[in-house]
């Protein structure tokens, strides 16, 4: 094998390796993108904007308040009125959005955190409690095993939603819908039993023990302390729940009284959530800022946009200061979990960007290698382009000439009443006698044509000239 062939073979193998590497990075980027989308889609409490279904789009906005800025339940009607007026002033209505007149333009849910003592079958438990109001379960559709959610619009605020662990501890079965539990001596009827999320991230976010959902009114009346956010390991959580069952006291795994969060009993509404029309990016966020204001003790989040690529890139660039908390706000466990996923997905997004960058770099290397080993130059490319353009023009001219010749033949033969126009489509007929550019002209035909061109138009003159020529020839003889 010649040296030239060896060099060519090595170059081909190098090119194949580079191309394979580029395809690998592209495939890896596609896989990472799919995983990122699946992880974001699994966070149901961040996706009400997508579920709301308004034409033109909607967005979920969350407001979190510190203990000094917490709202009261009587503040909610005023906030709803403000939202209605802002939408009206901005000409946002059912008609402009193309939805039925009975459709709601927005929904509002609110909540607070605390602890309550529940008694059932002569056993008392202290459990974490979420006081839910408005459309809270619209934003947080926990997984029900039996029963149904309750609503803030219910006339009686005596409904309770318990987790599976509490149902087994009190009733020995999750089939307990309709039965009652006492909270501070007041009966509350079980509307449903739900499955509490028990993954590692949720436990670390602050939901590590049994928890019930009650109306916000009941929480404000009967809360005995702050929501316990301490996260335990799985074995510690089991041991703590066993202590609860036996003693009825809320103790930590080391035997001391568990330290509660900074939220005081009946501390007010610390989380306000709404879904609003969002025809353009940031529109709903602007409406909520106008309605709720921007006090120093409040953090507002656009849940719908928080996992998009632009937001994740901004988060990654601000990664070092993300963990710093200077507002004095204790976020609920679902927001802590959402923020943890923001951190994770920002890293996943950067891995996706790196894969795309690597694939682009490989492509640049391939282009440079191909250019260096090219067997052409700019002049040859220009000549080829010019030749191609000339051939195209010549072909168009030939087609136009053939079309004109055919038209002349038809015009000449139209005076012949016996002319058969169908012969124009018959290649074997005399009428279909076009010039074939590939056919060599007959020399005899060329000679005859030349003689015809030189022949005189008058036959008599031609005969006289012939006679004179013959006389001259005879004189020479």
C-alpha cells in the first residue's frame, strides 16, 4: 500500500471517529433534555398554569410571607376584588379570552402551617397541620387513597384530610372516610385519606412526619405550635412515629422535645397562590405585583416559568448566592422542594449546554479538517457555478427556439384544410420534423441549400446565362 493511501485511510478513520463523537454528544444532549422535562413535569404543585387551560396561556404565581407580614383570612376578599378590577381595567375578560362566560379568569388558594392535637379512640396525637383555604387543592392535588378533598367554600369548616399513617394509627385501616377526629375537643370529619410523599428530598424539605390538612379557620383556632420542619432519616422517622403512637407526645428521635419552626401558632397566611391569564411572558406576575404589592417581607415566584431554560441559566449564574436567605421567611416544604429541584435542574441544564457545545466543537473541527484537505479552490468553484449557469441559460434558449419553430409550423399549416393537427403529436409523421441538435447535418443537403441560395430567381435569366456560358466554353475550345 502506498504512503498516500495510508495517509488517506488514517484521515478517513479520524473523520469517522470525530463524526461518531459529535453524534454521541448530540444524543446525550437529547437524553438530558428529555430527563429534565420529565423531572419538571413530575412537580404537580408547580404546574397549575398549564392545567388551567385558558386560551393565550396562564401562569401560577406564589407569594410567601414572613411572620411579620402574614395575611389574615379577612384580607382575601379585598385581594380578590383588586385582581378583578385590574383584569377589568386591562380588558381581560371571558370574551377576549374566548372562553365561556361561566369560566373563571383566576383562582386563589392560601395556606398556613402549624401543629394540632387530634384525638381518636381515646388516643391523642400531635401532628403537623396545613391550614388550607380557597382553592388550595387546585394547586396541590395530593394523591387520594379514599374520599375527596374539602374546599374553602364549604359552609362548615370541620373537614379533615389525614395521611395513611395517621389512618392506620387511629383506625387500623385507611377506610375511615366519614369518621370523626377531635381537634381541641371539636369534632372534625374525615373527608379523605391521602398518600404522603415520603421520598428523601421531600423529607429533607420539611415534610418528615405525619401531617393532616384542615381548614385555615380551624388551624387559626386550634393550632398548638409551629410546623415541625426537622428532617429525619427513614429509620429515625419510623422511631419517632412509634413514640407518637405510644405516648401521644411529639418527641424527636433523640428523646428531646422536637424544635418547632419559627412559625407561631395561628401565625396567619404565609403562602398565597393564584393562577392568572398570562398572554405574554411576565404578564401574570405584573398583575399580582400590582394587586399584592411588594413588601420587604414577601417573596413572589412565577412557578410556571421557574424551570424554563432562561430561568435555569440565570439561577446557575447566581448559584453561589442562591442558598443565602436574608428575608426572614420560612418557606413551606413544597417550596423548599421546588427550590431544591431548581438547583438540580440548573446543573442538568448546564450539562445539556456542555453537550451541545462539545457537539458544535466537533463540527467545527470536521469543517476545518475538510477545508484543509480540500481538492478544490475558489476559482474552480466559481467556474463550475458559471458553467452551470451558462448551461441553464442555453437550455432555456433551446427550449424557447423549439417552441417558436413549432408555432411557426402550426401557423403555416393552418391554411391547409387537409392538415391533421394530431400529426404534431406523432413523432413518425412529417409534421413532427423538428431539428435534432444531436444529429449531424447531411453534406449533400448543405450543398443543395448553397446552390439554391445562389440560383437566380428568374428561370429565363437563368437560361440566358447558361447559354452565354456554353458559348464562351465553345469559343475557348
